[in-house]
């Protein structure tokens, strides 16, 4: 075989190999690409070439940076936050001026805070977000929640909007907003809802009161005292509660009142019903599963009328609705008007839906015997 023939063979082989590679490239890559363009999408042989081809789309990982500004998170509620100035009474030094955080709950100037010690005897001024100052009149204190209301003469004010606190779970990060300095300056504290305490009663005693709210969130704010009365917002900017405090055994306890409970109180204030809260007049122990097992009870929920001293007069207030209805110590109230008492529906919460003078029916377990007892509040 001559060198000339060998050279021709190699040239032919090279053409075949390059042609095969080119065909593969065109069949697997070029034709599928062309078939997805508007210009060549309807060309028959290109459509057929992609029938057995799987096109893999590339995905990219996108990192979303969480906002680091508490002011940005709380911006939605911040404009409704106010600074309440409690002016000293007659004969008191000027230095006795007190500043409290509050929030606007109606556009015509109804103001709310957590300050159960406020009275009609003091004078009040309110600093608004726009720098204006208004005189405020005392409306009242809601005994159930310790939330306090004032009123200024205004219109078209930004109103705080409450979120759905029933969807909030412990472990969620939240921001407290305060405005209790000498001038209008918002401050912020980052924390977490550490646990929901369904049996925590705002009465502050060793036993619960039927007239005080039960069920709040515990938090780990660094300086909660600076934010009492102010809103607590989640990372979506929704107000999920109001920060409050009570003294328990000479120690100040801080907590968040859930928004759904706050809204019930606000609605009463709007309807001018603050002070119409019903009074049953008992002290009790909320029954949990652990308490029921420890005391061999045949119920898993309810409120057991109780006194640590064992005295009827310390468990049931004299001349109260409970005494007049014939309730006794160690009675277990299991339902109010047919609604069971449990960790989601406390006795005070169920009673708060009524007014003084309303008639209700309590389901009571007395020594294992179930009975219905009518009560006029």
C-alpha cells in the first residue's frame, strides 16, 4: 500500500470521526436548544429530535438576609406608640413626673397602657409620634387585665393593629417597643417568647382569682421594665401582645398579654364598658392533668375553689355572687354555660364575656356529683 493511499484513508477516517462527533453535538445540544427558541420551535425535524431528550434546568441557591434593624421590624406599630406623662399632684415635687409607654387604639384618641395604679386624681399629657402634645383624661382601669385607658381629643390618628396571637408559638423572636423617656424617643428590645404559661394569673397570689386574667407568655427581654405598657411585635411586624408586670412574692414578674385577650379588653373600652366586669368572687386552683393525678380527681380540667388555710371565708368572698349561689370550698367548676374550662379556656376568660347582672349556669363537680348551679353575676 502506497503512502498516498494511507494518507487518503486517514483523511476519510478523520472526516467520519469529526462528522460523528458533530452529529452527536448537534443532536444532543444544538437541536434541543434551537427547538426551544421561538424561531425554530415549529420545525418538524427539530421537534422530533427532542422527543427523547430530558432538559435539566439549573437551579441556584439564593440566600435571603434577615433584617438586622429592630426599628424596621417594628415600624408598623411604632407610629401608634405614645409617651404618657403622669403629672405630679398638688404638693408633690416636680421631679415626681412619670413617663409611661402606651399605644393608640382608636383613631379618635383612645390610649391604652399597662398601669393599674393610675387614677382619675392625676393629670396626664400624651406625646404623639408627630411631636404634638395633648391633654388626656382618665377613662379607667380594666380589673381583669390591668390595662388602663386614657382619652385625648384628636382625630385621624394611626391605630395599633393586632395580629393573631393564637398562631404564635414559644421560641419565636419578638421586639418590644418602649417610649418612656423625657422626650418622644422610641426604644427597642429584642427577645423571645420562651413559654406560654396557661395558669399564670394576674392576681399575683398563691391561688388564682376568678376576676383576673389567666394565661400569658414569658419572655427573656433584657430590660423589660423599660417597656411595660408597650407593644410586642413579631418579625413580620404584627403586634402580638402588650408587655405587663405584677409583683409576686416581692419579685417583679414580666409577661406578654396575648393580643386576642387584649382585643377583648379594647372592645369593652370602645363600648364604654370598662368597670362592668362581672364578679364571681372565688379563689381557685386551675386543674391540670398533673394536679388531677396528684389529687386523684376524676376531671382533667376546671377550677377548684380553694384556700390554703382550709377556710371557706378565704376561698369565697363574703356576699359575693359565688356565696349567694351556694358554691362551696373544694367545688370544681368544670364549665360556664356549657363551655368547658381547660388550659385554653380559663374561668376568668369565660366570665369576662359577661357583664355585671348577667345570669349564668355553672357546671360543678361536688364530691364526684355533677350539678348545674345558676349564678347571677
